[in-house]
C-alpha cells in the first residue's frame, strides 16, 4: 500500500517516488506480514522434529524478518475504487518451507481503511502460519495510546528479552519522546493515535503488537500481529486459515485528547 489520506491529510505515510520506483516495501505506507511477523533468530527454526534454515532477508542482521509476503508478487483478483482483492500462492521454497495461499482484501469508506489478511495452510499437516500488518504513521506531534499486559524489550540481538508487566495496562506517550522497538502481548485490540488536527483509531482481531518509534524519524509503526518475535506460536491445521484484520478509523482530534 502506497498511501491513504482523508481530505488531503495523510493518515499513513505516503510512499516516495523513489520507493515506488524501487518497489521497496520499507518505503511504503503499509505492507503485509505472512507467514510470520518480526524476526526468526538466525533464520532457523525447528518444526516437527526437523530443523529448517530459511533465507536471511534483512542484512546485516543474521535473522529472517517479516515473513515473505512483504517482498512477494501478489496477483490482483479484483479491484475498484472501494475494494481491492490480492492473492499470493506460495508453494514452499528457501524463504519458507511450507505451502500456503494468502489473500488481502483492502476496503475503503469515507473515513475508514480496512485490510483483512488471511492465510490458508496447503500442507497435509499442522504448520506455523500467522498474519499481521506493518503500517507506517506520520510521527510529527503524534501521541500513541493502547492497553496491553506485557512489554518485551529486545536484547542486543533484537530478540525479545524478559517480559515486563504493565501495572495499569495503559501505554500512553508522545511518539517523539520515546524511541522504541518493542513487542507487546495481551493487547486488547484497540489503539488510538492523536495528532493536533485529527485522530485515528486502530482496531484488530489479534492480541499482540510491535511498536517501532525510531528517534528523529518522520514516521513510526504500530503493528497488529499475532505472536511475539521469534515465537512461531500460531499453529494452523491442514486446510484451515489464520486471519488478521486491521481497521483504521479517522476520528475528530479531540477523541485522542
């Protein structure tokens, strides 16, 4: 996704011409996370008694990151001014060993953007398979609020360290004042971003989130995801699916005050 604005006001980061020309997902407004989110340590994991090495795709880190959907070619199944359906058929390769079929549905109303990402297990056995979203939001004068049970500060290798209980479950801070790259568990599926001129509600059906607020950057991320980094904890049976919906709802500025 390259942009989303309401009345000329960007609600997501707008991709630059350079990012569009390069087809660089790290320069877009949002990209899909499937079949896992964040990092898998050293691009290796064990499953059903077998060790799997997958492609390292985020040099110079030794890890695999964000799954394969963000760098894959998706086919357009249908498209009009209000709704787009994209599909991805993955048969298993060095990037990810298990076959799955994924679908993105992007829907617009005058004040809402909804992205529904679904992945179906095409194997004849249980596999780890999860969906999530990686949106970028304008950082200038932004305030982020949400509720969660625990935060998981990263260690020196950018993998989750020991969890920290959030006493009152409330996370509330000005984005410019705190540099984070941290996972949260026990998220209640709702968050608010407030700017001086508008606000945005984020609703999702997953219960984890990753917050990335790089110091001095013009953007930040609040990522609805289904599991912690380096934890392939969402298991899907043959023929079954996992789904993650992200709904962004523009609201008056005083909603986030």
